[in-house]
C-alpha cells in the first residue's frame, strides 16, 4: 500500500492546518468545504505560544507577524477599573514565540493561501457539504452534496476521513445521533471590532467585570497599530436566561447596540472610552457562549473528529483554535511515525488528545483562568485601593499557572517542543 490519503471535511482553521501539517510530512489530503467561497469571516481569536510553535514549524510565522498583534499582556479588572491581576504574555513573558491576537479572517486567509500555494488550487473543493460515509474494503467513501448549485451528490473514496466541520459537525451528528444542540452557558456574547486610538501599550488584552456582565478586548491588526491606531476586537458578555439555550451557534448572526450597550453605562476604565468602543463598531455579531460535552470516543474505524467538531469549548482561556492546531500537528506526527494501520493510527491520535482536551472543556465551564474575576466579586468588601488586595497574590498566580499547565502552554510544557 502507498501512503494513505485522507479526506478532510471542513476547510476552517483546523482543517486547513491539518492539510498543511500532512503536506509537511509528505502525506496527501483533500479538503471538502461546504461554503461556496471561503471568506475572511469572524472577529478576533488568540493563538497561544504552543500553537504558534506549531504554526512556526509549518513556516507560517513571518506571515502571522505581518498581520497579527504580538500580545504583550493579559490583565483582569473589576468594572470600576481596579486591577485584579496582570501578567505578561508571549515574547514579553519570555516565550520563544509570540502570542498572537489576530482577526480570524486574516488567519483563515493565511492558511488558505498556504494550502493553495503548497498543495495546489485543487487541494480544496468548495461548495461540498459532507453528508454521510460508509466503509468498504478497507476504504472510506464519503458523500457530499453541492448545496449552492444543483444538489448533486458526489462520492469520494480515501483511506481515512477527518471531521473538522466545526461545532455543528455533521460527522459528529452521525457518530452521536442523540446528542442534540450545543450546551448553552447562559451567557450571550456580542462580538465587535472598532478602530480607534490605542489603549495602554496598543498590544494589551484585558477582561473586566464578572460572569454576569463582562467586557473582553484586544487589538488584532498590526497594520492599524503601525498607523498609530488600534483595530480592537471586543466581546460584551451578558447573562441571558435559557430561552436561547436551544439556539444553534450561527457565527454570522448580527447583533445590535440596544441589546447590551446600556448595561455598561456606569462602568469606568480610565484608559478606554467604552461608549465610543461600542458606538463606533464596524461590525457587531451575536453568538451564544456554547460548547459540547466531552465525548467518550472520537475515532471509529476509518473516521475521527478534530477541532471544534471534537471539542468545542467556551472561549474562556482563549484556547479553542490553539487546541485544534495541536490536534492537527499530533495527527501529522503520528501518521509520519506509522501509517500502516489506519484504525490504530486514529486511536493513537485520540489517545494523545481526547482526555487532555476534555479537561480543558470542563475547566472552561468553570471560567478557566477568568475565575479570578469571580473570586474578587465574592471576596471584595469595597475596601481595596487602586489594585484589589482582597484575594492574595499567590492565589491569583496559582489560578493563572494551573490553567497554563492544563492547557499545555506553561513554559515548562514547551521546553522540549
Ligand atoms: C464563519 C465563522 C466565524 C467564526 N468567528 C469566530 C470568531 O470571531 N471568534 C472565535 O473565537 N471563533 C470564531 N469561529 C470559530 C472558530 O473558527 C473555531 O472555534 C476554531 O477556530 C476551531 O476551528 P475549526 O476548524 O474546528 O472550526 P471552524 O473554524 O468553525 O471551521 C469549520 C468549517 O467546516 C465547515 N463545515 C461545516 N459543516 C460542514 C460540512 N457538513 N461539510 C463540509 N464543511 C463543513 C464550515 O463552513 C467551516 O469552514 C468562527 C467560525 C466560523 C465558521
């Protein structure tokens, strides 16, 4: 048998990363994406140092540096602007590689261009929605429909199939037909971008408030920073009870200011005008904070799950895409070691990733490293000065450190990577 060839269902961030990682190891794959044209959608995401190390191995570091912000710090505040905890990030924290804050669309285009250049234009087939699969004679046959056109069905045969088809994965639905819609946290997120004067050093990420009402912001475009401006990604988060729970996540749904902005009227951050941030938004999207329960198995015969399809998680900890990048790199490393037995390869991939990522999904439900904001909300009697001292510094540090270890981006985790 020659080298196995894979089908990747889903040309999102993880599907494209996987195709590049496989190509780097000398393995062929073909990506089938449901939309008829991949466009630079979404707003901000973070690439943590462990995934940047991987992306750097794929030769993408210089492209990322051109467009993304090298995040310098992450700080937590209460809604009156008092500091809870601040830590350096990326290069500023002594990592060998940056942490990047980047527009999802910019990252998607970097990956797409690299796939087309390295694997060829025909490595990605668009307007092909994955519908079903069957196994025959040691091969997998995947069926796709062309939904924008004439609903034609196309069957494709390969050695294995990876479902990298996002939070509403079709492959996951086939494997777990009774699972139902995603699990809703009770919080709605309004995600926007605004170009305005920089705050703090123009590279800082911050979160303010608590679980019932929160603002997260970070700049995401280097080009804007170079012009003396800041292209700020922000997320306004508000608790909204459960009638929304049944809603499937639609990343393209638009939001409006009247749904959330007035809740922040009495907030005060000395270094950022929150009203201007909201009012001058270029775009606002609305997305419920949802995830999926960890599942007991990802790999079944010749098929497996990857990225959000395997482990959609709350954005607390800014870890979602980084974990998907690690899935892709792990799979490529394992197939390069031994590709003779596909079911056992897919099982090894699952063994390497599933349990570790499931723990992160659950930790993010407990708000991950953002737990420090809840701790202050519970403890503070209003007697702290400019900086909160109501929770001891070493307790705050322990929350930050233990999350980094769990998610695999503590400096100790990266020593030999
Ligand atoms: C339009 C969009 C906007 C987003 N915006 C943000 C954002 O602003 N911030 C953020 O943190 N995260 C955002 N995300 C999610 C984020 O990209 C993921 O959480 C993370 O990157 C994991 O990537 P993934 O490749 O597993 O999933 P995704 O990036 O969601 O990619 C899944 C891909 O599979 C395709 N697909 C779905 N079903 C099928 C099917 N049946 N057959 C073939 N292809 C299929 C989708 O069109 C998509 O391209 C967005 C996702 C999408 C699709």
